[in-house]
C-alpha cells in the first residue's frame, strides 16, 4: 500500500483514477475546492491549490509516496505545488496534454506528416518558464492553454525537487455523460440532426484515448514504474473527423454532412489542418500496453448516442 495524493480527481478519468487507487489498496487523499466529495473512505482536503499558505496549512505534517496532479495548468500553479510538496513526496506525476505539441501555439521542431510526434519534441528541461505572465486571468489562460501546460511541466522539471513525470494525454473519449467537454456529443448531434460539420479542406488525423485507459495509465505511472520526464498516452491507431463520423454513421444510418471551414472560421472539434498526432512508443517501451481506438470507439459512440436520446429532465 502506498500513500497517494490526488489534486483534482473530482470528475471523469480523475474520479475513476481515485476509485482504482482505492480499490488497489492505496491510502488516497484528494485535494480540491470541495465542489464534489470523493468516494467514501478517501481523505478529503478542501483547499484552493492556488492559495499557497492555505495549501501548506491543509497539508500539515502529511507526506505521500506519490502526488498525482490532475489540474495543473500554469507555471505559477506548478511553482506553488513544488514548494508546498517539497520534502513531502518522492514522486510527482502531472497530467498534461497532446496540445503541448500543437505547432500553431509555439515554435516547435518540424515533424513531417505521418511521423508520430515523440516526447523530445517538447523538452521541459529546456523550456523557458515565465511566471510573470497573466496566468491568473481566465481569458489569458484559455488562449494560452498549451503554453501553460508546457511551462507547468518545465517548472516542475527544473525546480520540483522530486522525481517528476508528466503524462501527455491524447483526446479523451468515452463515458457518455461523463465526457464533459461535449466534443463527441457535437458529432453525434450534428450527424443525427443533419447539421453540417465544419471541417478543414484537408483534414489531418489525430490520436485518442479512452477515459478508462487513461485512468489505468495514470495508476501505472504513479504506482508501478519510476520513469521520469514526459510520456505520451494514446491508444493505437489514427483517426480523422471523417473516420469518427463513419463510426457514428454505422450506428445511426445518418450520412454526415460536411462544410469546408472558411479562412479563420472555427472548425468542429478534432478537425486539424496541422500535424501533431503523438507517438506512444516510449510508454510501450516502459511496459504499458495500449488498446486500439478502433476497438473501443464504437462503444463510446453508442454511449454518446444513448445520452443524446435521453430526454432532458
């Protein structure tokens, strides 16, 4: 049994992770602002992670084998956590994102189309950290989500004082109503209602991961291995928006309708005109076995269709 602290962990794959850590026999402490209580038997510390003094008081004399940070979005948050958990943990795992590789958000090395993007494309040990930017401004943070994640990884790597690993998640699907982003629901609703999907003239594929698989990978990263640095988390297989729509068509019989995005117009989710589909080779080399997106995507679509067909109360 290990003592595990989860920051966040109140919804979707984070909540499932907490449940699986508990089922594996670990002592679990959840830190969040109290909007959703954790499962019975899980210690709950209600505190704002952005308030360093309050966080330090809430932690008191607690120490942990591992901290899993589900909700770190900025280098300021990373710096606060690094100080607060200094001497309290031997290992820190941060949930990051595929968006760190988006070439539209930073000057990144060119990766040819068709070449899976490896972790070294964004090296947190070398990435510049700028804590003086307006990271506490919600509009700024939303517009600079990818850079916030890159700099958070960099802040932990360069100043953490503990073994640090980041899990760069692909686009997460599955779980029906639990999938709170609404991106799969966007496709289900547009196709079933005959509304056009806005796509780029030449769409490029991306990678996905099922929310249960991501919870399993985070459990593995925290408790079953000691790697450091970033690792990409994505199921096997590339899918683009037309492939995704074809799965929905197979279950509904409704033909997708597409309209090309005008210059500057926002496209439907998962329509990409730039390449940053990740490689999962490092995680495999470290011992994790991935599923195939083609195997679980029909089930995720069926769940989303069921939610769409359920009348609102």
